[in-house]
């Protein structure tokens, strides 16, 4: 893990020649451990770009099964994947994209019982979930463990992306999700994508920004 293989030098050549990036930063990607919670609209594009970029260890948490209505925006999957667990199907697709990285699926629902165990072994956490209880749970786990959290959300024609709980040079941490939204909204006050819809490309845009962060 302390150097790039010949296969990696070839695969990531466009990164290696990139000014201010080069082999040193590609090696950091290889050594990184990223957990993506939710392989849906946001997780799909984020996972594709993280895997293609050479993130060495990617974990995927999702207990849901793929529905045909997901395919309008969840570009990681194909029609043949309908009915399959998203975490398991994601690993199959990403292995085909990049066999040089390690992938681990967690086909479970993240809860207060398993959250800290899931988060603890990863360096960066990506929240691609679609409900407020899960967002607050992930945020609180990241705060307790001192993990940076990359967050995104989408609805209709717009989306949000932010990085929370990032450790600063003075060892303090940046704002977390609860600093921005101290209290969860009432469930009926905010519609989800099933109720209000979402333009298919919006998750792709926000998911790509998540991967960039």
C-alpha cells in the first residue's frame, strides 16, 4: 500500500500528470477508506466516480432493493438489477468498473445499534440517505468519532452539498449538521422524491460534487 502498482500507474495516468496532484495524491486515494451510506440517487454517481478515481477501500451501506422507478436517476444500476439489494448490486457494478480497489457491502439499515461500528473503520463518511432520522444519526456518529461528513440532499430541481465536522489545523472541528439544522423538521413538512419528484440529472450533479469533496 506504500506505492502504486504498474496497473495503477497506467489506469490513473490522467491523475498522475495533473499539475498539483500526481503520484503522491493518487497514493492517498489508494490508502483512503470511504463509507457511502445510501446507494441511491446521490450514492450512485458518487460511488462511480470514487471507484473510478481509485479510492482504495469503499464501503456501501444500503438495505433497500432496487425498484424500476429508481432507474430514472440511479445510474449505477441497470434494468437487470431490479429487485436486487442496492449495496450488493453496487459492489458487482463497481468491481467491473475498477477491479483494483477493495469494496465491502453492508446490506443493512444503519441504526443507533450499528452506526458507530460501521462509521469507525472509515476515514470519510458520505451521507447519501433520504430521510431526516438517518441524517441526524450519521451526523451524531461522525461528531462522536471525529469523522468528516460529506452531505448531500436533493428535491425537485435543486440540491445541497456540504462538508461537516472537518478537523481544522488547530484541532477544532467545523460546524456539523446540527449546527445548521438544530431540530429535525416534522415528517409531514418536507416531501420526499417519491412525493414531490426530482429531475433525474440533479442527483448526478450533486453526487459528483459529493465525490469531489
